[in-house]
C-alpha cells in the first residue's frame, strides 16, 4: 500500500538514452521548473519548458492542444498554484490549477503511454506526531492548497500508470521568492526577527531536487517518493543558519505558530522519510546546511 495510491506491481522502464527524448517541464519560470530545465539541458536533453505565457493551466483545452503539439516523451509537472494563504480565499482557482489541470496532463500521459512526474507537497499531511511521514502514511491535508495538491495526486494516479509522485518540502531556488531570500532581505533592516519554531521540516534546494528528478527520468520506477534535503529543522533554526552562514547580525526570536497567525494552517511535523529513494536505487539529496551553503555561494 502506497499511501492513498496503491501502485500495482512495479512499473519500471529500462535505463534509456534520455538524449533522444523530449521532456516537457511545466512551471519553467518557477523555482523548481527553472532548475529542472537547466539540469536537463546540462545533460543534453531536449527540454521544452512551458509557463503561463505558453498556455494557462486554467484552460483545459489549451493544455490538451499544447501536449498534442509538443508531443513529449516525458512530462515533469512542476507548475502549481503555490500561494498557500491566498488559496484559502480562491479554492476554485487552486483546484483548477492543482487538481484539474494535473488530471488533464495525466490523462494525456496515460492515453499516450508517457511517463509523468508530478511534484507534490508535505502539506498533504496533517503534521501530527514527530515521526517522518512515510509514503505509506495516509494524507490528511489541513489547507485548501494541501487538499488541491492531494487532488492532483489522486487524479494523476487514476489517469496515468507510468507515474512518479514526488512530495517535497520548503523549496528554495535562485529563480523566485522563498524563505532564504526573505530572511536575507529582512536582515538588512531588522536587528531581531520573530520566526516560528514549532513547525519542523526539511529545506529543499531546487538544484539538488532537479538532479534527482533527472535521475528519475533516466530510470523511472512508478510510485510515490518523498524527496527533500537530508536533515530537519524548524523555520527558526533555518533562519539562524542563514544568518550564521552570511555573518548577518540579526537575532532570531523563536515563536510558536500560535503567535504568528496565517490564513492557512501549516503542518507542525513536515519531516519526510526518504527511505523510498533508497529502495528504488535513487541517490538522496545532500544535507540542507550544505545545500544552503551552495545556494548562498551561487547567489553571490
Ligand atoms: N515552494 C515550496 O516551498 C514547495 C513545497 C512543497 C512542494 N512544492 C511544490 O513544488 C512545485 C514547484 O514549486 P515552486 O516553488 O517551484 O513553485 P513556483 O516558484 O511558485 O512556480 C510555480 C510555477 O507555476 C506557474 N503557474 C501557476 N499558475 C499557472 C497557470 N494558471 N498556468 C500556467 N502556469 C502557472 C507559475 O507561473 P506564474 O509565476 O506566472 O504564476 C510558476 O512559474 C509545485 O508543484 C509545488 O506545489 C513547493
């Protein structure tokens, strides 16, 4: 049993020459999609990166038309409605992008025998307990965003057998806004910052995740995977490490989530068990502290 999705006898494709493939990446201007395209091109793969200006995921017929035109051999679906708090006020739009558009893409992949990777999130879990969530654990999202991303998982699973669902957490990359960039900006003007200390998870650097996703494209094994940088911390610990690595003088004042009300409820425990990667023979990502160091070096 694989969480909500009971994957049948393992569907595995033999290692192939991905240089002869066309890989479609959605959300190519987003944090993760940008680095997936970069890594694919580094591996000399024909990568077609698409974003809102190519077609709007709110338009189901435009999605189908684009897929028929591009004729990909593999789809990496990174695009999503990622505004977690705004989703509470726009549940229909979040559902359209995260659930229905994902179903459309998966239906095309299923009908054409194409492999698909769907990027999902730790927010499908309710954050109870302290143990890392395994892929066998049953999701129970707390927010509209989490519900709609889980809807994408279920829709993709129903439509496409050659499917890898990759749940990640706390993403940071060069191309877009994220917690690291926000902390660096605030540290320029604020001597002290209140940061939540009772949500625990793993930061994930898009460059490391992109490398894993490209390994998965080279040797796909159907299933659900959890993928994040090694280790875990609170947002407050993460902020302290960002300031330590950049020699910023800002002090972190750890506060509970209850002192920092947000529209969407976040899971307290976002730890993800990574053992599924070992089982399928994929290489884990480095520790989040090392990933942060590389990210900061690249930003310079
Ligand atoms: N960020 C995180 O901390 C985090 C954590 C766990 C999982 N994830 C998942 O990881 C994946 C990548 O996240 P990310 O941080 O790279 O996201 P991101 O930076 O917000 O990028 C999302 C991309 O999707 C595009 N998009 C949104 N709505 C669209 C629409 N209607 N039509 C076409 N494109 C649309 C966005 O374009 P616009 O800029 O034009 O809107 C953007 O390029 C997502 O599936 C997300 O759910 C993210």
